[in-house]
């Protein structure tokens, strides 16, 4: 399993060496492309913690991950904002840490010139927003109108909100929880009780003098401890 980090700003490939020279974490298309080449079709896990950066370099990274022949799992471990949120959508499976967030917003640019230049720039930005929204649409199935409204509002999504809107497939570590569908689940033992019973049995085997513990003895001894075990209920 090849691990690929997408950390720091999303930058053009030509700028990567400058960031590297100062030991500043940053991610360029070539950095990701080289890592995918090294993976040689094996599964990859992409870890994202980035506030975003260059829209078009983010698009190139997104495309590289989408067309990669192996399985791509993306994990948002901090922030996936702006261009980094677009990259996150490339995962065949997208997971988010319960302490992470996704942020989507409109593209922006510093512009100058007369009113015609600025009107032209505004039109370009609107088209860029539509292409960015395509990545969110493919992943979530939401409409262009709803996504563009979210981008207008600069929307920050908690893990639960991202899951509800189908931006992500899973919140990390939630699979460790046990959910029960029952009208009355008062008879279900808590996980800590199950773990304690299991550990009692393991210790009984380890402490057996002949290596062949008496199961009846163990069960009788465990029943005597029933009240102690159920104190955690």
C-alpha cells in the first residue's frame, strides 16, 4: 500500500523546488504523479491536510488520481479546503477524520484593468466555479445549483454534514462503534463487559498449570463474578 501525502498549499510543479529548499510542506502535480508512478498500479492511500491553492494544479492532481489504475482511498485527516477539497473527491472511497472539515468556496483571482477586463475576469471565474462544482457533483450527486450556492456561501462541512451530503463515504473510527436495532436493548451487554469477559477467559488459559483449563471451572468462576461484571451497565 503506497501512502501519498497532500499537505500544505497546492502549488505549480515549477515552484516545488523552492518550497523544498526551505523545507516547507507543499504539494504539486509532479509530486503526486511521481508517487503514483512509484506505486505501479498498487493500491494507494492519500492523506489530505491542506488549505488549498492553485485551482488548475489541483485539477491536475484530481485527474491523475481519478485515472490511476489502482484503487485510491482518500483520508481527510485535517482540512480539505478549496482546491484540496476538489482533490479529495478523486477517491474511490473517501473517509474523513471525526476532527476534520471540508471547505468549499468560489475561485478568486487578483485582477486589474478597466470595466471590460473586470467583467471578462468575472465571467472566467464563474466558469471556473462550474468546473470545480463538477468534482463535487460527481461525488455527491447534488445539483449544480445547490453546489454553486454552497460555494457562494463558503461552506464549511463537519464530518457529519459531509456524510449527510454524500461528500464522503465514511467517518473514520465510527466502525468501532456497535449499533443495535431493537425496541428494547436493555438486554444487550455493553462492549466493555464483552471485552472484560473475553480477557478473563484469555487470562484463565494463560494461567492454567496444565495448559488444558477446566471450562466448567472457568464458567462457574465467571458466574460468581457476574455482579462485578455488570456494575458497568
